[in-house]
């Protein structure tokens, strides 16, 4: 008799990771690859972070920490909300997590029950949808486009006609880079309060913007769950460290969940991260490099035929409409990798309904990689 396999794991893959695997296999075979598929900074963790990690190893400080994280790091994060946003955050509401991914899992488990309905926009980060599905929570997809700056609005949510228990927003967003500014965030948080909808705000790309500064949902809704990460702005992807700011009523639930699921966040990463808040100048120089990459691709990609590109106000992605080139973005990306060595992510990862006509380029890598990719794509398509 065959043994049962749980349906929880029968979810869609995170396609960008499949693309990265294919790109790595190509590289292992001796062929070159220009990585524009994965949102991983091509810059190192700041020097002070590396030094702090080395000191911690020398001092043999790597044991378990409190489930919610080391107090020093939680205090520093709370201070940052005052410095950057003018928001008063109790350090006791700050929860250190195993990457933002751990934060999504904990927040979904603490805030929603199986069968609840949580809205998210498409195009949007696919792991929201896939984690919710694995937990038995219904992911309600709301399609958005340039008419709302690729973000949800109260009107869009009302017209969708879905009764929902939660809403996930991201600003800057992945894959479009669009942002929710203060008036729109104020309207969204009010709509959520008025309708009894739990708001989860993904703010992991704060710090990487190319115009106005982002706003935090905490400024308008103390009951919102805010998720952030050291991966993107702090250039610490592999350190697997993030944080949440959670409302008091959810705190004990999240503590019990993290005790059982994770024990504690990575200790070495927590100790090292206490140094990162003194590295703003270094990190802002990294953002300057991303800005140069963005300008280069926005200038050169239209020469290859990629002319309709989402706003890219922040983060480090360009989301391009390729409907004039293909109606199968997955096959197009595989062909592009095989024939040019340029790796990009098909839009179906971010928008199951319309993503076959889109793809995403990441400009998180080195300037030379962006220039080389643009040159190859112009030669391939122009």
C-alpha cells in the first residue's frame, strides 16, 4: 500500500529559484551566465558586520538566543523606526525572524486560520500565495496594473467584491518596484480598519528607493503587522535574518510558534547585525550602484525591444511587458538563457493569469553585468 503524501507541499514552485538552478547548471558546464534573475545584491555585507561576526566566532558566542531575538538587536530596530519614520515602537513588539520568509510564515499562522481569505495583488511576490496555500488559507488574487500604480486601492478591493480577512501589501514591491505613498497608505489602512481586515505590510525593500522615501504602515495602523529584512538594503541575503513589528495581542502566539518552529533566529547573524545600523553611508553607496544599474537598463533595454516597463520606484527590479515578443514568458526566458547566457525570471512567477506576457530583470548585480546583459539582448533581439 502506497504511503500518503501530504497535499501541503503540492504548491507552485518559486520559479526564480528554478531559473537560478538552471543558470547555475549552465555555469557548471563551463558556459557563462549573466545573472538578472534573482534579487540578490552583488554587494557584500558591510565591513563592520563582517568584523562583528568574526569577533563573535572568536569569542564563541554562538548559542541559542531568546526565541524573539537578542534584546540589543530588538532595541536597535525600534530606535530606527523613530529615526527614519518618527514612529514610536516598543522594542517588545519587535520579533527577530529567520529571514523575512520566517516572518511571513509566523504572521500567517498567528493572524489567520485555515479557510480564512487573504488578498494579495498580482503581479506580486509568489511566496505569499504559496505559503498561504500550504497553510490552508485561501489566497485571493487581485489583479492590478498601471492604472493604480500596480498597488491595491480601496476602490479596487471594493470592486473585487471578495470578503477578506487579511490584505498583504508590499512597498516597494516585487516585481514592479512600485510604492504606496503616504495618502494611499493612509487610505488603505483606514479601509482595513473599517472592514476588520488584518494588514500585513512587506517593507523589505525600504532603503532602496529612487525618489521619495517610503512610508511604514505603522505610522497609520498600530494593528498592522510589518515585516522587514536585513537581506536587501543591508546586503545580507545568506545571513537569513529579518524582523517583524507585531501588535501586542499576537506577540505570545508568535513567540510560541517561533519557539516550536525555529527555536531562535540564527545567533551569529543577530550578533553581526547589531553593527549594521552604523553602516548607512556604505549601504547608501550600494543603493547608488543600483541606481546606476537602473538608469543603464532603462536606457538600453528599450533598444532591445523591452519598452513597456513598470515604474521601478524602488527595489531592484524591472518588470517588462513582452507581449509583442512572446505569449510564453517561461519558454522565452529559457531560450534567452540558452542563446545569450542572460538569466531573467518569467512573469508567471508573479502573476499566474497574465505573467506569460511579462518578465522580470533584477539589477542588483554589478554594473558590468548589467552592461553586458543589455549588449547581448540588443544583439539578440534588435
